[in-house]
C-alpha cells in the first residue's frame, strides 16, 4: 500500500512538471508583436487598410493571420457592416461580406484613438481599442467614422485568432479625424 502511494505521488509530481512544459510549447505570446493588443492594432492599421493600386481585397488571403479559417465558428458583430446583416457566426462569411466595400474603395485609412486595453489568459484574451477611419470610394464619395472595437481571441496552435468581434462605429465629418489618420498609438 505504501509503495502504491509513493508511485502515485511520484506520478502526480512528474505530471505537475510535464503539463506546464507541454502547455508552454503550444502557448500563445503574452507580449510583443504577436500578443493580442499588438495584433488588434495591426488588424486595424494593416489588415483593413487599402491604398490606391492595391490588389483586390480577398479576406481569406489578407486577413488569414487574424482569423482561424479552419474553424470559422464565432460571433462577429459590426454595426457598420455592409448589407442587411450585422451579425455573423462564421468568420469566413463575415470577412467575405466586406470584400465588395473594400474593392469599391480607392483607399481605406485608419488611425488609433484611445481606450486600448487587454486581458490575457493562457488560451483566451480580450482586447479593446478606439479607432477612426476614412473610406474614399472609387466614385469620390468620402465616408469618415469614429469607432470602438472589442475582440475576443483564442489561442490556436500557438497563435492568437479572433473568435469574437464587437465593432461599433458612427459617421463623422472627415475633418474631425484627420489628425488621427495613420497614427498607430
């Protein structure tokens, strides 16, 4: 009986040291460019940007670094989403919904404002930030907006991927956001 207790105790101790090592191998970055808040900023400032002469926007190509396109299930809400629908349960459908708007734009520029925060766990994280944007359509019409974004991230194979998204924006006069455009901090 005593040797059984010793064996069980030894197995428990060995398991306590092995599990964290295995978890570290698959862990997502907690700091740096690949951490959730940095990714959120890049998602706005690089992912959704468009410059005159850019190739066609294809969500699955340009945004693959931010979304899990193998397991697309999630909740994606944006009141500014083009079309009739603002809530999606599939990242690929949500992203494809933006392709026509992006491709009908001469440029899409963003800037970060305030309200940046993050909560990071081992396998999930939440980030928030304020942002502005300016869409110049091919027909010359300009749409300027101010917005807030909250993203829910899940650690997938060592990389953070967006699983939940809540974005809310409202139109503003273009001159009110000019000083923020292009600013990533």
